[in-house]
C-alpha cells in the first residue's frame, strides 16, 4: 500500500510511518514520531517529540501534537504523548507531551472527537469516545472517563477528574471533580442532576437510570453528611455496576466533588 507524503512535507528519516499513512503539504514529522497505519495527516500539522499515534486517525490542518509541555520547570526530558486509534482531531488542536511529575506520559484513547482549538495539557489521561467541543481547555494532570462530553469554552483546572458519561455545559469553569453520569455547568460549576438523555442514548435501562437518580437525590439533595449519604445509598438502592462506579469515584476523590 505504501505511504503518501506530499513533496513539501518534512518527515524525519527516523520517524516510523506505517503503510497507508497520508501526510499533507507543509506538515512536519519529528524523528521520534510513530504513526500507525491508515492515519491521515492534513496540511500544516506539526508532530514532534516521543509521540506514538495509532491507526486510522484523522488529523486536520494546523494541529500540534507532542510539543513540549507548557511548564516552566520542564528541561527537555524524554517524555511521551500516546494517542490511540480512530480519533478525529480538528483544526488547531494542541496536545502536549508530559512532564516528569507523574508517569511521563500524556494519553489519549480511542475514537475521541477533539473539536477545533481544544487543548490537552501535559500529563492528562483521556479514555475513549470522549467529545471535547471547540476551545475546551484542560490543565495538566486531568483524567477524563469514557463517553464524557465537554462543552465549548470549558476550562478545567489541573488535577481534576471527569467521570465516565459526565456532561459539562459550555463556558463552564471546573475546579473540582465531576462525578460519573452527572451534568454540570456554570462558573464555578454546579451539579444539575443525572445525564438522563445521554444515558438513554447509550442504552441504559430505566431501572439503572432510576437507581442513579435516587443516588443523586440522597447524596446531593437530602442534606446528609457524606458518610451518612453513602450508607443510605448502600442500604436503600440495590447494587449494580454503574452505582459502584459512582461510589468508588466519590470515595477516591482527592480534589473534592462539586456540589
């Protein structure tokens, strides 16, 4: 099948480029970059550093991947950016490689949709099938669970976690963890209940939705102390996987949960 590289592109001979890759005009690919098969890279893309990109990704013009982290203490150490398969990365998205302060890796999973001007800072970890809308911005060391949706112009503080299936409304400022399956919005963001429409679209049963709604009511609306609320949830709601995911997320939070 071979590789299709435009004559104006600058691709290091040391870069590892798989079969089926297309690289557009004026793009620059550094020597430590690996690009998986059938990935399409449009014009004016810059990919540098120790960056590994999987297969069947679509990377639009003016994207920047794997450049140094925006951290004043970074001194050029060998850190990584790893991007999985079948991601769509739109115009002017920036994803930085990691610092040395955590695992030395910034990670983006599979089948994510990163819209124009989204920014993923150093040491972030994204799961799969996440949507980041236009100009959504992540500080460093952020974790985002599978199927989360981040609205446009959202700013998320360093070390925050966003749970699986969470939904964040546009123009929100997020300074604490957003629990799985919940909706949040505002400056500073508040919880607005269960992401019912999103869960229904994903095929959640009404029984599970009702159980998560009950947990939300007990934990955030009935004015219990946190430990008392969790005890009541365990006593009143029959256990199921998604409820366990929610409780584990809450118990393991280090930054705190928005209310």
